[in-house]
C-alpha cells in the first residue's frame, strides 16, 4: 500500500541538514523557535483544512525541495521515509492534516494526506 502526502517542513539548527531547499540558505532558527513558528502555521492550517490552502503554505514556507510542488512528495510506501513521518502519514485519512507536529531528524513537519 502507498500513500501520497504533502508536507510543510520547518528545519532548525539541529536538523541533520540545516539548509533550506526553498531558499538555499543556512537555517538559523533554533529548535524552540522553529517549533513556535510551525505551531502557529499548524493552528492556521487546522482551521483552514483544504489541499489548496495547505499547498500554498508549503510553497511559501516549507524548507523541503517539495515546496516548489506545494509540498507534494508523490506516492510512497513503508520503508521510504523516516519512521515518525511514515507512521504519521499512514495513520491519516485522505484529506486529513496531522493533529500533532511530527519531529524527525530533518526538522518539524505538518503532513496532509492527499491519497
């Protein structure tokens, strides 16, 4: 079984590769500051839970190279993503946004399952 998700990634200085793929700049946010920022974005997205709104936020803020595609990662199966991200993605219903911010070695994520 595969899922397709869009995600917004907020990297921080403790991320395994603290370079924003959207801006190509070194990330300067501390983990606490990154968590504060993504918490605010998460609250907004939970109150506006539409794929276009989510993808627009990803394009504007995500530090992942997928930001150029609205955060869309395309389809993936188990074993292809970091475990916390994978577990959260497969637990979502189609159209659902993660209720919690997901922390991985890459940073903090908000995930929306597209398919």
